[in-house]
C-alpha cells in the first residue's frame, strides 16, 4: 500500500527516516552534511560527492595550466577592453583550458558571465533573447561588465540553429559588452564569423605540465601517489587536462594510496576517431590495427566508406585511386546485402574489404593535407539549407501579400522572381530580404550579398540623417520657446487726443 502525503503513516515514515539519518551521522562523526549542497562530506576538506574537475577548476588565470601565451593574450584583451576590440574566439582540443580560462578571466576582472552552449537551441530568436539583450545591457549584480560566453560555437548547424551564425555576427556588431566564443575546430567556423573575431589558440598540454597539477590535487585530497602512477595518467591523457583529472578521480577515489597498478582501470576512453582511422588507412597500418580501429569508431561501415571515398584524392596517382574505388565498390555490395537481409555480420566483411583494399592502394603514401568529410554531405547540407530558406521566404511573402503559400509558390513565384531580378534593391527594401533569400531570386550569391550590404548601408545613413534632422528641428523649437516674445507695438496703443487716463 502506498503512503498518502499528509497521513499519520507518512508522517511516521518521515520521522523514522530522519531518526535513521541522524543515528547514522552520530555513529560516523567524520561524515558531515553540507548545509547548502546537501551532499555528504568525509571531513570538511575532502568532498566525496563532488566531481574533481569542477572542484579544482582554476579560479584565476594564474592557476591555469599551460598555454601561457594564450592566457596572456586574453588578459591583455580584457585589461583595456573597449567596444572597438573584436571578440575573442578560443579554439583548440577539448580539455586544454578554454572554458576554464574564460571563467577565470571573468572572476579576475569582476565580470558577470552569461553563457549559451550547444545544449541550448541557438536559433536567431534564442540568441537575441539570451546573448543579444545581455550584450547591450549592464549587469544587475554589481559586476563591472558582463562577459557573453558562447561555448561550442563550431557546432552551429542544422535546422535547430537556423540563423544562429548570422545572429552571432549581428550581436557582435551591436554588442556593448565583451564577448568570447569557444570552439574545438576553428576551420569549421563560417567565414563571416572569422572576420569579426580574433583567434586565440589553446594547444594540447604536455605531460610534464599535467603531472604537477595532479600532484597538487592528490595532496589536497590526502592521497599519496606514486610518481609512476601520475606519469602514466598524464601520458594517457594525451594533452587533455580534464581527462587526466577524471582518470585520477576514478583511480584514487576511496583510496589513501595510489599505485601504478591502479591506473589501468581508469584509462581515458581511447576509442579511435574517424580521422584517425582514415589517416591510419592511408598510412598503411597493420591489418589487425585497422580492423581494431574500425570496431572502436562510432561510425557505421557505410559512413566509413563515405569518408574513405571523400579522401581518395589523396592517392598518389590515378591507378591507385582506381584501385581504391574498386575496393570501395566491392565493400558497398556487402553493405547493401547487410541492409537488404538485415544480417549485420556482413559488416565485418565490408570493413575488411574497404580498409585493407584502400590501404593497399595507398601504399603507405599517407594523407597530404586535411582529412575532409565527404563532399556529398556538404551538398546535402547546402540543399537542406536552401529548402529551409525557400520555405521561410514563401511564408514571409504569403503573410505580406495575404496569399496562401501553395498558391504563391505555384502561381506567383516566377513573376516575383522576374520583378526582383529587374530591380533587386527595391524589393530588398520592400520584402526585407537577406542575402540567402535574394540569392534564390537572382542566383548570384556574391551579387546578392553586395546588394543587401549596400541597401543596409543606405538605410543606416538615411536613418542617421533623419535622426540628425529631427535633432536639429527639436533644438530649433526649443530655442524659440526659450526666446522672450518680441514687442511689435501692437500691444501698446496711445490713447486718442483729449482722452484722459488714470495712469
């Protein structure tokens, strides 16, 4: 039977639970209950329930490990920040201290932080609501400024983030507060975003820089650690401080001494990435290593096949490229049979044929340049974006003309296109078109971008002149109101001759 809130049975159960809790604490005097966090502590110094990454996150820039040049650059940027300075974009591998440095900077400068990351929907409306208003208003908490922090800025993609990159550029242009963007891959950012930001690179940390930080954490937690254990953790972390601290936490939690043998159970997730698999294939790694990496990657064999196909341009000659295509074609047969028969054991044959065949064709030549995602993905993304722009434009014009969207597309879109092509500037103003929408009409992206910029510049100058004229008119009216009235002689009239006056 379930207890009903408010009954005597429920009240008795709560009292019993409370007594058991305090009896437990009385029996274990070294276990303390934090009054605010509600967590259980083993002595005030040693927090059992708190993640060490957050517990030992740097609070000041001087506490950040490594990347001293990048840290100095962001400090100098913040020290004499003004609206004329470009926002910073911190980029580099995960775990190198980008986000920690941003928060440490805000703490040192007494700035409030307004953060928006990839877990939030980052449409233009959402960015304007959160970051847009935050970038133009002062802090209410007494902080000297507000730091607008956009994490994972290189993950703006898909319909969920429609207009997000454009909104960031607009927010930067109108911002009255400092802005920092964080990204893992700088080269995946849009060209417009790169043009309005200043890059700061965070490099992978060296193992000799990680070990002293791990030693400090062990000392703070009262754990004695073998130097060999810390060296092993720092080496396995591969320049990732967050991973190193997590490995130390997993190995040392509940222990008073950490030996080298305790580290193997807390190793960093060493699954291979698709970039490592493609690179290893072209370098001609051992067959066993390639098949092992194929199992470790998160991508399915059909996705791996597309990655290999998209990078066959790195083959040393046409004969090698033809040989690689032949292997991929054979592997594609096994992938097709897998989906038709729902017999996924065939995937292992597809992986073996494509990886070993392409590796043999490459002959250990390696990859000269960057490993790029499949070009068809970029085409699919561009097509998806174009469909979204067309749908949004149809909806906007439908509302403006009070015509159903289907009728607009079928009966009027061609006529509107002809009109826009004849006088694009006029209809950019009338329909409030952006560059993507104008491109649908005139099919020239560069020209559309220039027209939209010119129209926006003209509108800005016109608004500036109108504001100046209104200001001058207001000043003239005020001066007239302040001047004393002019005596024209009409108010005073001499009495007719012979008429007596009292005064």
